[in-house]
C-alpha cells in the first residue's frame, strides 16, 4: 500500500492540481487558488489528517525555492511605467502612513501584552495581495481605469515596502550604516545588471536567445533562473534577507522583458514559477500552519478578527489621501482592495517563525486573518463597485 508520508512531494503536486480545479467550480463568489492550496495543505498536514510533514527536500522546495519564486514574481509584476506620477507618490505616502499605524497598533498589542514580535506584525499589517487582486481587477475591467492604476500602485508599495523593511530592520547582522551600505550596493548592482541587460541587444545575442527559446536548452529560462539564484545568494552574503535578492531579480527580469518581444519569455517564467515553484510554498505553508496553536487558546482565536480589523484600519486609512482622485463611492472599495493580504503575510510569518522573531500562535492568527481578508474584502469591494452605477473618476485639478 502506498504510504503518502514517504512521498510528500507527490501529495503537494496533487494539491497543486486539485486546488485550481476546485477554484473553477461555478459558485457565487471567487475563491482564490492560493487559499485552496493552503486549506488543502492544512487538511493533509500533521494537525488534521497527518498525511504529510514538511522536512528535507519538501522543506527546501517550499521554504527556499517556492519563497524565492514568489518574491521573484512580485518583483516582475512591479511595472512602474503603469503607475508613475501621482499613483506611485500617493502609494508611497500611503504605505508610510500604514507603517506608522502598524507600528502603533503592534506597539499597543505588545504593551497589553498580546504579541512578542511587534516589528514583524507591524510590517505584516502593511502588505497588500496585489498578485491575488490582479485577476479580479482584470476580470472586472478595472486595470485600465484610474481606480485600477491607483490600486496597482498601492499594491506595488504593499509588496515593495514590506520587503525593504524586512531586509533592513529585521535582519540586524551588521551595524545600521553597514546594512545601509550593503543595501545600496545590492541596489546599485541590480541597476547595473538591468542596464547591461537592456543595452546588450546585438543581433547575434538576440538571435541566440530567440533560437534557444523553443529548443531543448531553453537558454533564456536558464539565464533568468541563474539571475534569481545569483541575487538571492548575494543578498544572504550581504547579511540582508534573501528575498530582497529574489525581488530585485524579478524587477530586472520585468524591466528587460517589457513589450511584445518579451511576452513569450514572461509566459515561460510564469509557467515555471506559478506552475511549479510557488504552489510548493503555499501548500507547504498550509502543512506547516499550526492549527493547534490557533485553537488552543481563546486569546489566539480572538486575535484573528482583531488582525482582520487591523488590516482594514492600517491599509485602509490612507484612502483619505486619495480624496482628490477617488469619488466618495470608490473610497471604501479602494480601502477593502488595499487591505487584502495573504502571500506577503504568509511569507513574513514564515520568515518570522524560522528566525525566532515570531511565535507560532501569532503567525497562525495573522495567516488566518489574511485568509479571511482574501475571502471577504475583494468580494465586498467588488459588490460595492458594482452597486455604484458608472462612478465618476476625478482627475487631478
């Protein structure tokens, strides 16, 4: 008889197929695939059916490859050209306001005391699940509207800001100014790599890349993965959080594959990351989800609705900065979309638990609240948007 404990990778791969199939079942609301992947991971994990435990190869694939691929794709999706001007300025100011609110909220909880990792919680509260929102916004025809551009910018900052905060504030292996120097060096090296990639476009090189794109060598794909590995390892060598390198690699890849010429390349990387590596991260995160820690105390269970409310307060309050650009009926939907959080919260909780900076019960409560935010906030925001007949979009006077 087949012992699934001896084949955990097979179980994760099966969930990676079952989850999107379940997401396609007709129903009255959207159920994101990442939520199903995590829920199914919880079901097969040690706290429910006990079929699979994370360790060895599975732990490496989910915790290193999957996490790196997730941040690589986050960097690739950061298209500054689409949100330049007032959207990105508002997003940056809004995220800084969210960070201040998050620090205040986490500090209050620390004093009570309810948590012992206020910085990690504060950063987690400032995230936005733009990758989860993109398909919803695309299906609703929002991406080409001013509302959509503002959400894209807010989501981009909701990913970029927390990554910088984690890398700088939460990995204090060096003195502050030394860390600043390392981060500036990494950014400079990233820009140099991007500059070289943009400039080295001789006919011979372009022909080589085009010729090997569909051959068995898949040279452009291998080069992209090498870039990811190089900046990932370099970040660790600098004493920074490795995910910053993965995010930087994604930004370089995104900048150098814009337009129709890079469409095929982006599609191939989408297939590699979202089709294989990223599901490993979410399924193994579900397997590692400490359901017992969440249910063992009333205090921890009460933290779930509290964190859910804090997501809305911390990420939703900056909507008041957008009064000039959003009609009154658009502000609450905007706040709900911006407050939707899951992938980054899962990643931050994973980093926090692995580094010993976050207790497992707090991580479980945060992830539980993030799952609820994905289930509730976009659905409510979409319903409110649909209820507003042809809302007027204001422009900057």
